[in-house]
C-alpha cells in the first residue's frame, strides 16, 4: 500500500512539470547540428549552434564523438533539466552522406524517447523504453532533493539517451554528468576523424535497468 501511494505521488509530481517530449526533439536537432559542424570544419566552435537554446558539451571517446545538449527551466518549486546525449562514430562524422543518415537516426530515436518521457510523466509508463530512476538527498552547502531518470531504447542501437531531472535545490543544477564520461573536446582543436567501416559497439548505451 505504501509503495502504491509513493508511485501515485511520483506520477502526480511528474505530471505537474512542464512538457518534455518536444524539448527532446529540439535537443536532438541541436546535437545533429554539432555533428554537421564538426563534419564541415573538423573542429567544434565551443558554442551552441544557431537556433539552439540548449547548453552543449562535446566529448571524444575511443571510437566516436558524443554530444550532450540540455536545458534548465525554473519551476515554482525548483528546476527541471532535460538532456539528450547522442553519439556518432568517427567514420560517420567524416562522411557527409553517412552522417546525414546517422543524424536522421538520432532524430528518429529522440522522437521515440520523447514519447516515452511524456508517457512516464503522464502515467509512469515507459512504453517501449527502458528507464532507471534515482533520488538524491543533498545536504551541507546545497540542500534539497533531486530526482533523475535515464531513458533509452533497449534495442542495441545507437547511443541516444535522455536524462530528465528535477529538484528543489536553491543552487543551479550541475550538467548531466551521467550522460558523458569521455575527454572534452576543446573549441578550435582539430579533430582527427578516423574512417572506420561500422559504428562501434561503444556507441550503444549500457545502463542498469
């Protein structure tokens, strides 16, 4: 009975937060624009692309480039952060036509993730997606509660992962650290794009359920 009450309370809390599915699709567009920029210039400017209202981070990993984009919105009781991380192999980013296909895949997967997120917020049903939720209690200099939920497609496909977080801490929330763990690419640094045949397995998410 207690679990049911907590579940109902969580659904009610999520439902009261701003809509997020459309935000996920916008974030996907941001990440694909970054991949296009790197394809054209072989470097990253360090700035969010034109028309992108998100904060962006770009990382280099062993077999590909990972781009994370996120927005933070103030709410009556705190804040909401919506983030998307997507990946492309070096060979994909190096080839304009192959990258176009990869970008379409990212946008398509993000749209599916957005639907899952909206369903989670409405009725706590992840639909076709997998999800992992955590709740943190912050003390000391920053106090409050933070809820984090990772959402991904469990189909061995491309790394395209959503993190939806909200909290009531007074301090500005930190970037979505769970979404990226490689070496940050500094603005203006030339990126060596290796022409590998296939997108490597490391581009696939590997989270605990």
